C-alpha cells in the first residue's frame, strides 16, 4: 500500500422525518449479513506487504514488494519500497499458491501495483509512476507522481503494449484503477484540481480499451473531505472503496455505494465487522458469486505490514 503514499500524504440536505427513519433502518439492516462473514488470514502473509488481490478466471493477482534473491526488499534511490504484481493460483479455501512476478519486458523492474482486469483477462490496468518529477501542489514540492497504465496479454508473449492513459498529467496523481463489470467504465482515484479531499474517486468511459472519455468526479455524497482510495465495482454494480472519513471504525474503513441507486444523496454504508476492524481495512474484492472475496488489512494479530485476508459467507 505504500506505493500510494504520495496520495495518502497529500490532503445536508435535511430530509423529512419519514425518509430519515427509512435511512436509519437501511443503516441498521443493510449489511446484517456481515454478522455471519468468516474472515481468515492467508498463509502467504509474512513481513512483506501483500494487498490488492484480484481473481481473474483461474488466476489470482496481488501486489507485494519487489525483493532480491536473498529476500531483501528493493528500494528506489529515495529509499521508497518498489512493488510488483504477482500471479498465482487459488485453492478452494482461498489460499494463494505458486506466486510468480509479472514482468514488464520493455522497462524491466519498476513499480506495478493495484490492478484491475477485463473479464476475459486480456487487459490489465495498474498503478505505476512517472519517471520524471511533476509538481505536487499538496506537498509543495516536486515528486514522482502516480499514473495508470494499461497492458495487453498475448499468449506466448505475456503482458505487452504498456501504455500510459492519456489523461494522466504528470503534476497530479492517478491511481487504483477499477473496471466496471461490463468494462465500459474505469473508476480510479486522483488529486486533480477540484478534488474535495486528499484524493477523490473519478471515472472515465472506456471504448475497446483504446480510447477514453472525459474524466468525471463521482458525486459529493461518495467523496468526502478526507481521502477515498481503492475502488472496486462488484458484479451487481456496487462500488466498494476505502476512506478515512469521520465516523469510521478504524483508520481506513471499507464502504459500499449502490451505483444502481437513484437516490444520489444517500451516503455510502460502512461494512460491519469482521470486514472492517479498528485497523486499516482496504482493497475490497468480491468474487462474482457475491459471497467470497479478499480484503487487505493492518489489523491486530497480523504480520505487521499489509496482509491479505479471505472472506466467505458475505
């Protein structure tokens, strides 16, 4: 999760009584199924960071530190951790086996993390960073800001044709891409002009994974005056994301917003325990069965860094 530090360090309407009561009932019962959710820490966790797990067909991808042969983490010239995307297989009980690093043959080792994939597994969008410094207005200094790249998978060649998305200006951060179930919309976070908090949620339309529409910020009900990160859209078109907004259970909490809803002032709902904890909880992923998935967390009894957890009976 540390590849996102650039962003993380940078930053009613009164309703009638009847509607308010309905809303309170929704808060009470909207996620009552969480009481039955089972969450377990994965065996792959160790002193390294593990986060942003995504299942694609018969594979699972996640982000973790780049390491040398002796197991030591690789740092850049500014002593920042470098991250990569790893590919593995998943067992029936959610464990990750045989992980191997996804490579970028054009540029060698460089930051890759927090990815999203087309349903057919042919396209990947991931978080990386500019190789030239840009202005960071929130920190009042020049930094290597984050960007989003797209890659294409070719059988026998692996991931090729790495392309930076055209709207990723070097003076701002763009990160944490998440495709809609039909692949027509890309959600992400940014700190561009007009951002309400330290980072807000945005979207663009996607056409054939080649052209992209106008960047649009999600509504003010979803975005807060704090930071919103790690969006994900489930098969039933619900937006999950993490935020450190006021009223949460811990540092970062996972929230849900129904994109099918016509009530634009209905706020996102915070997920109940054991999904959310007193620690940082982020990078929610829900399988198409809508009952199993993964979260990343820095909760008590973890391994000390970002750990991956598998949940069921959601």
